[in-house]
């Protein structure tokens, strides 16, 4: 086997998605502990925005700092190289998470046993479903009182639109929690108190009628367990890896991240079933990881924390071939040859300059303003990867220059912040006024603050009543389209890439427009072709 194939076979790149507080940070930390990548709990910083701190600039900076540090956390486990990509759970950073999901090969969805499926989880899982990303569900906090396991499985199926297959089953819950029956490995992990710490010890048995089970958890619990397992066999499909890989079947595990319970089982199943780096569609062809020539795409750009050095770090997911330091690569959009003398690779607690990286890996490239989110890099081939869409923002405001002497700085600042994906810029066709669209209100403060501190420019905002940005698909030569543009000219704008957008002021307007102009398709996502 060639070195490249070996390296691809070792790699698993995934993201953990969860509603804030479900336990993503805790789980990440426990996974890293297993990999020996960190030595103690508390080493992984939560990128959560503290409650009530939304207008605190220090909080924004703290968040940015942590976000750089936790962008990629890599560790080794049983001969595999595992890359965890960070996905902020806060809804104001949802776009960042959507983009990161274009760079993962699978995800683990964390659900709180008491709260069940929450809003942010629903949205993120929807994006994963659109892309058929293989998903494993981890139901967390079993040491607490929560919902009944079967009710939760139903909820996950209904609210998330998944087809689940439980690969473990809790025995009791909260105070009564005794452990987990591992359907995948056919054993029971007991949750016992030892030296004031809850630790797991495994009970191995031949089959489910084994009396060792009764001894371990008591006759009553054993009887319930047998009944439940029978029910599982009747109701749920058998686990099938092909269906999981195709995004049609989602295995479920139960555990407690905080108590490090059920996490090893999750990780062992993950390395066995989760996909290695996958092929990716481009505008011309399907690119396979095992191809010799390097290709990759940029899914995240992070500005330097030090405003004096305006260089940025662009995160590239390697799709195919071997990425080498100091080699000439093509930035396809600009048709520009570039060489990288100090590409960074990421580990749990540090980043390091690397000579070679392989499919599934993320490298950080220093950038002085060349890159844009979604850019493709190749060894020379002219093709672009698909799949980094913009979603319609939720908030819209006019942005005005507040210091006429700094117009240039403002324009440059806006341009670069938009390249980073902090927000989206729309320019009205009628009068060239600039509108900033964001997913959360917090971004307006981030932009204002960063424009001032990094670019020396000042801006103010003006409210604007827009409901959604609709990307337009239409025959631009048709009479219908011309009539539409004439009627709606006050609401027509271009996005940063020159695509035509209709800024609809209400759901009603969208409905009326669709009825009146049936051949004009309105999309709430920039990539629809
Ligand atoms: P997030 O990244 O998804 O936002 O969640 P995070 O891991 O920060 O966990 C949120 C809270 O839930 C934390 O408590 C964490 O300790 C707790 N938690 C995580 N897993 C478990 C579990 O298995 N059982 C129980 N009982 N709690 C769990 P916190 O009080 O908000 O923070 P901290 O001060 O304890 O860090």
C-alpha cells in the first residue's frame, strides 16, 4: 500500500454538534484524554459565550481567542489520526458551524438526556442531512434524571428526522443509573462508586440470558433489560454500515461525558464505523482522496488576534493528494501561484509547522488577504469545489461611514471581514448603499469593534426592515424577470460575488412574489445550481 493510502486509511475528520450546554466541550475533552493528547480535565476551553455577556467586547475577544485555539483538535487513538473540527454552538455563530460542516466527513450529535432535542441541534442536523453526512448520536448526562430512553429515541427520530438504531442502552437513570448495556460489544459497563469517583467496570457474559447479569444489576433490572432488548430487536432496524455511511441510519449511544462513562465505547465504535476522508464533488468532476495531486478548499479564515499584524490564518481541508510545504499551488479563483513556507498543523494543545499533510487533515495557511471562504487550491488543475453556501441572514442593517477621511480603510475592512465570513454584504442596485446581513445581532458589534481596532475605520448602522435575502434563479432575458426587477427595484441588491438578490421585507412579500412571478425562483441559500 502506498504511503498516501495508508495515511488516508488512518484519518477520521469529524465535528461534534450540539445545542449549547449539552456537553460538547466535556465530551471533546474526554476524547482527547483517551488519545493521551491532553493530561488533565479542564484543558479544553469552552468556546461558549457566557450568558448575558453579548455586549461585552472582552467577551468577543475571548471568544475569538478560544476559537483560534480550538479550531482543530487532533489526536491519535489506536493507530488512527482523529481530527475534531470545532463547531460553535451559539446561534450567532451558526454560519461558522455550517461552513465547518462542509469540511467534516462525519459528525457526533450530543443530546442532553433531560432537555432532549433542542433548537440549535435541529438546525445543525438539518444541514448534515442535506449533505448526507454520517451521524452518530450520543445521549449525554445519564447520571441525571432525564427522559425515558425510548421516548428520547422517538424524539430524536421525529424532531431530527433520523432513523435511529440504539447501539447501547442505559440501565436505570439518575440516582438509579446502574450502567450501560453495550449492544455493539455485548457487555455491560457498570457505573460504580469507587473512592468517591464513579468509574466503569465491565461485566462480560455469553448471552443475554446469562445469570451474571442478574448478579450484577439485580433480577428486576435484568428482567427489564431483557424486555427492552427484545423490544429493540423488534422495533429498530439492524445496524448496517452502508446505511450509516449514506446518512440513512444513525446509531445511538448513551453515556455521561462528565463521568467519562460510555465515552470509550463511543470512541471505539466511532473508529470502527466512521468514514475515512471522502471524495468531494467539484464543478468539473469528483475528486478522490487517493489521487496523487493535492487539492483542498478553504472553509474558515481567522484574523490575527494582534491587530498590528493584519495577517490571517486560512484553514484548508485537504481533499486529495499530499500537501507539501514550499510547493507551488494554484489559487484557482485568482489563477495565482502560491507557495507556503510555514503551513501549520494542529494538535490538541499546539500548532506546528509541517512538511506534509494528507487528505482529512486541516492545515492553517498564513494569508495577507488573498483568500476567501470557499476558495479552492490545487496542484495546477483549474476546478473549484462546490458546497460552501451562504444562508440568508436573519438581521439586516445599512452600514454608514462615520469618518469621511477613512473611507478607504472602511472599504478594505468590510471587504476582508466579509471574506472571513463574519457577515454578508449586499449592495443595493438602485443607489449602491451597503447593507450588512448577519445571523445574530452580536456580529454588528464584532464588525464595528474590529473595523475600528484593526482598520482604523468608524461605522454606524441604520435599521432596515428586511425579512430575508432571496437569491434569484430566473431567465434574465425574460419579460417576467424584467417586470419583476422594475417593480422591486428598491429591494434588488448584489451579494459580494455579484449574484442578484431580492431583499424581501416579509414572508407575505415572498409568497406574493412567488404567486405573481411563477418562473422566478427564490432561494434562501446562495448555492442552488
Ligand atoms: P457545551 O460545550 O455543549 O456547551 O457543554 P459543556 O461541555 O460546557 O457542558 C455544559 C455543562 O454540562 C457543564 O456544567 C458540564 O460540566 C455539564 N456536563 C457535561 N456532561 C455532563 C454529564 O455527563 N453529566 C452531568 N451531570 N453534567 C454534565 P456547567 O455547570 O455549566 O459548567 P462547569 O462549571 O461544570 O464547567
